[in-house]
C-alpha cells in the first residue's frame, strides 16, 4: 500500500511538472507572430475612400468599437463616439471573462505603426505582443487583400481622435492561456483572385465575419455541420436575447426561397430606417443592419450568390427570446 501511495505521489508530481512546464512554455513562446516591418499604408484619396466603405459598410468595425445605442433597433452608433471603444462584453453574457473593446481612433493608434495595426486585426496580436480576444474576428480578417488592409488603416488614421481609455480586459483560466495560442499569420487573398463574382461574394462574407455570428457555438468552437445555420444566441442590453438567422439556402428554414431582390431589399430597408425605437423587452437584434445596409447592391448581390452555394442546413430559428 505504501509503495502504491509513493508511486501515486511521484506520478502526481510528474503531471504537475509537465503542466507547469506547458504553462511556462506557452506564456513565454506565444503568440509568435512577427511584424511585417515594411508594411506601409499610404494616405491616398482612393485608399481612404475604400477604407471608409469597408469599415462603415462591410466589416462593421464601429459596431463593436463605439458607443452603441440599443434603444434603436439593432443598435445605432453614437456619432461623436465612433471608434472610441469601451463596449463591455461581460462574463454574465457568456464570455470567458470581462472584455472591453479598444479605442481605434488616432488618439490610441497614434503611436502604432501601420505594421502593428495590420498585425492586430489580421493576426490578433496587440502592439505590446499580447493576444487579442477572438471576438475580434482576426481569424477571418486574416484573408483581407493587402490592398484592403492598407485601405482600412489609411481610413482609421483620418477619423476623429477621441481620448478614451478603459480597464484592462481580464480572462478566466484556462482560456487566458489558450487565447495566447489562437493568433496566426495573415493569409491575404490576392486581389486578382476576386474577379470571379462567387469568389468576391465569399470574400465579402469572410471580411464581414458573417459565419462567426451565424453559426452555433459550443464551448467557443463552431458546431460541426452548422455553418451559417444560425441559432447563435446573444443577450441584448434591452432585455431578452437575439438569435442569428439561418442563412443557408435551406428552403424551409433558411433563405433558399428568397430571391436576390428580396435579399437586397431586406438590407436596404434599414438604410433609411436606422432609428427605429425599441423599448425594454421588445424584439431587438445585434445584427448591425444599418451598417450593412450601406453596402452597394452589387456587393449584397455577390454575398447572396455565394450564400446560395453553401451547404443547406435545416435549422428553424426563433429570432428573439424574450
């Protein structure tokens, strides 16, 4: 019996040493993403205009990095707080800790190089080398063409600087350790590959991070076989929770019966209806309709065409839980 107990203690000691060694190794070695020091975004008129379109219409950066008024349906960005960050994503909302979105105005980014900004939103590594919480969809922004990434940086350099700082985000163990291993190198798509309409539609879906919200999650991982099938639940500040829609081409529960015209009109409705009042407990949505409504009809059409090619999944979703 004593020998068995001694063996158990030795085994336990070895396990503890291995775990400690793994923690030390991850803490000291990750994230391991090098800076592309020669990366430079030119502040040209065309770059700034393209960046404006991407930030304000496709990627929806300000929906997370601003003060958002959710007494308006789907949230209305407070104009004089655009880019200032500070949106709180608390543990009570299902997050593995307490997360604050960053200030992405020139006030905060003035000391960042273009290469550091590029690494942050395409790889998930901050200026000081720490890993960013993957609510920031760098796993899809990694596919931005180099031209579009430069355009986004150029535009962010021109927005109104807002002095605002927030508490440091804190994450629970072991996620605080796992998060360090998530960043990966950018894999920019060649601009020449986007001449095909379907490929461009797929590209827009990627940089719009559509799959991130429209796919059910389990323990922070996408549920296999449920891509774009909806059901992901997000608590709303005004009470209740919204659920992402099924946007696969399933005829009964997805958008399989929608025409391209219907799809485009669904978005464009909010172009002139971005101030619809919502009282506490009423139906609301995290889907930034007013942002996506600014996309061109051609781009919305390309997104529709691509979504028609994804695997249809039968999954009936109730869009709001009181």
